[in-house]
C-alpha cells in the first residue's frame, strides 16, 4: 500500500439540482515530508451524508459552503500510518473530518483517537457509534423531548439516522414507533429488524393517509429526515403538545423548484405544537452521555445496523448520489 | 336600568368564510329568581377576540367549538348587581367568561373578583391587564424565550395583543422592535405611541422585502398574530437560533381556501429555528408574575393603550366582524 500519495475528491463546480460526476474532480497528490506534530492517516471508511449536499450550494447555512477546488470535508475513520506526534502513535484508530480522501496528513489535533471495542467494527464510528447515532439521540431526547409512552414517527426511517432513531425510541420506551421508507424491502426491514411497530412506503403516495391509518391515536413526536409532504402529514397527525425535531429535508435538497410549504401550520397554534430544527454542532455536549448509553446497548446486543458499502475512493461520488436517491439501507459508506 | 332580563347573542349557524349577522341570534330572556350561591352581574364591557372565530367552526381545536343555539362565551368585566353569595357582595367588580350578554346570572364560582386600582379603567381587565396582556407576556417571555438585546418582530402589531407585545418587548430590553399593521395610520401609531423602532403596512405587499429592509441584522424573535405570508417572511429573516411564538393566524380564519404554507421551512434546520404554537390555557400559571410586572409598569406610566369601543350589546356581531377586518386599533370592546 502506497501511503506517500493522497487521492482526494474536490468540488469542481456547484451542482444545480442533482449532482453528477462532472461537479467533482479526483486528484492524486504527493504528500509532503512529515512536519513536527503531524500524523498521516490511512482511512478505512469515509462517510457520505445528506448534509453535504447543502454545503455544495453557495448559500447561507449552518456550516460554510465548500469552496470550488476544495476537498469535500466530512467524517472518516482510519489508522495512523506515520506519526510525528507523540500522542498519536502508529496504529492508533482515529476519526476526523478531513473527508473524501484515501490518505490524509495533518496536525495531530485534527484527529480524535477512538477506543477499539471488541465486536465493534471501525465503520460504526461513522454511524451508530458516531455522529449519526448522536444526531438521532439528540433529536429525540433533547430537541423533541421524547418521553416514555410517546408515539414516535420517523421519516426516512431506513436511512442511517432513521435506523438509529427508531431503535433509540424503542429502547427509551416509546409506546409505538412508526416509520416511512422508500421501498417495500426497507419497509419490511423496519418492522422485522429495527423494532418499528408499523411502517409504510411513502412512494405509494398519500403520506398523510398512510400515517393516519398507522397512528390511530395520533403521534407525539416526529423525527423528520425528509421534509415536504412528510412534515404536513405529521402536523395533521399530532396530538396536542406534539414536538418535531427537524433533522433533514432530503426531499428538497436536489430540487430546483421552490418546495410547497405545509398548508396546516395553524395546527401549531390549535394543538400547541413545537417544531425545532437542529444541527448537531450545537449539541456536541451530549456526546458523552450518548456514548455511554449506546455503548451499553451495543454490549447488550440490542442494536442492529445495516451498512451499504461501496469500495474505492474513486467511487465516492457514485456512492454519494446513490445515497441521495435512497439506494442505501442503513449507513452508506465508502471503504478504502 | 332593568336587570331582570338578559340580552344574549347565540350562534345560529356556522359561518363559512366571513361571518355575518345571519349567523347569530339576539335573544332576550327573563332571568330566573336568584338561587343560593348565585350572583347577577351587569357587564360593563365584553370582549370580541380573533380566537372566537375558530370556535364557530365545528373542528378540532384547543377549546371546544361553540354549539348552535349556545351563547358565545368569552371574556367580560362587570359589577355584581344582586348577590346570594357571601363572597361576592353587590358592587364587586368581576371578570368572567360568560361572554356575549348584557347581564348574566350564574354560580359565584364562575366569577373572579378583581381589585379596583385608581387610574385603571375596568375595561383594561379585558386587555392590557387581562388575558390579552398575559398572552403577549407568555408568548414573548416563556414561549419565544425573549432575551435582552433580541430583535423582535410582531405581526398584527396594532391589535390588542400586538400593542401589548411591542411594549413588553421594549420594556424587557429588546434591541429593536419591528411591527406590521394594516393601515398607514396604524403604522404611524406603532412608532409614535407604542415604542416600535420601525413598522410597515403589510397591505403594501412584499412582506418579506419590507421586513428585510427594516431588520438589516435579522430578527431573533417573532410574535405572530397573522400567519401566512408573515410567517414565511419571518423564516427568511431569522438569525441562527431564532424563535417564533405563534399566537394567531388571522389571515386564514375567514378564508375557505387552503392556505399556502411557508416554502422556506428548511431554514428551520439550517438556522436551528424553533416555532412554537401556544394557547393561553396552558400557561395560566404565569398570571401572577405578569400581573405584578404589568401593574408596576402601569403605575410608572409606562404603558400606552388604545380601545376601539362599540356601544350596545346588539352591536356585538358588528364589532366582532370589524375587528376581524382590522377596523380596530388596540382592543375592540363592546360597552354595555
């Protein structure tokens, strides 16, 4: 394995609508000599996530847009292969945000060493045991204030955040967990593997009607990864005092048309509802509690997961687009 | 004055769209002999409020719909003219929820005695010193979590709740208070009398553009009485971490068309926004603190107010419709 070069994927132009290979450039560079305090990390897995689509636009958002010619930053997990920093010796498993490249060399402070737990593959640091799981935890427990006995609806439930959120809701004592997904196979997986009480295929249409049929007593908490029609359906199904954690709106990320807003916003008043959008960066202080709880659940064998893996850094853009189209079940990852 | 009869206004049929006189019936009844524990109250003022429109529909809401043939319930202030209850002697000033009638006779427990404060007319118990003021207080401080230094936008700012909310925001140390209203005269009143830093006429159109021009540094808190285009404008103007207290949606109350939802809901996620609908019934525990603060401000001469008064119980429906059309400045009241 040649660790003296780094193959990286850069943003070449801003996508309008769906991204394509032409919006990206694959470049291989020689890595410079190691400077004092640096480490070189060979990635094992890199993450492709919906939020990255937002950063490809040049619009105001919670994180700065990617710049043209810049490497796509994001989560990755790898192992130190060369070290000029005492605190991160060769062989250390680390996570970082350097993103789409096979090998990365940078200051040791930009990497976080993670303990190696028997039975926990390193890839899980990019989903169930990482930011994805923490997003699900924060959205349910902090943002939506989920309580034991709540009926919980999760949109995009077969995705990385959704599979985490459903299981967490179940483990925290939800009365009923309902999910939506985009294929019959995913719908079956939700009830068979992920502990959902009911699930439906939103591509069958009439999201509001399907949700109402599966939540005859209404819903208390909505964890939204999709937006659009799903949000309107949830507003119609909410019980008094319902709370929504708005995590994603993947239905609108690749459209160039103005989305249609929910027509039943007045329900917020009559039913005393709360809608709160969130991004993980403001909630990182909850990571220790999450790590403790999720680690415990893992050890007890209570957490299922799926990974959809694409091999090779050169196939990262393909994996990213496939993920946006819903080709993944569970977490979409690129294996280096 | 004849206090042995009661003239009352009943719901005769459910309005579709704008209500008209035909939807109501005026009826005069002989009052029965006083039973033990009852009082008879001659109203001084009765209240007409936007939320009453919602109760005229037969749809799920936070309070039960009015029934056909039932007196329109709502806030009123009056004086005990006959008493068979020791705790409420003749002459006591009381507020109650018996609504649209000139004289009412009922169990003493359904009336609340209120202290008479020199310089505070009894009508203020129906707005600045009553439920209206408390609604403004709760929406700003509890629901939206307004803090000193926030820029606050209030829609329908020249109405009863709006004139209270603007002054409370100012007194609590808002950096900037911006209001919308429906006529040039109201807009001028907001800046001249109610301490608004800027105000605009939403009937001039382009609510988002007008708001953006008046809030060049964005808004932190939105107190919404109007809904629709105002909500979309606020979502576009919010700074990160913005909070909206959704109190009313008068723009949609009398339309039979499905309202258009805000097309920029994704801002909730990217800016970490919170939208919370509320109705006062869940926040009555804040009444003592509000009463103390508002009483103090009144005593210090810091609270301005307007009343639009219509005389005569028989003109109540006219007053109600005029209020829905924005004919009032400040609180619309019917004087008995």
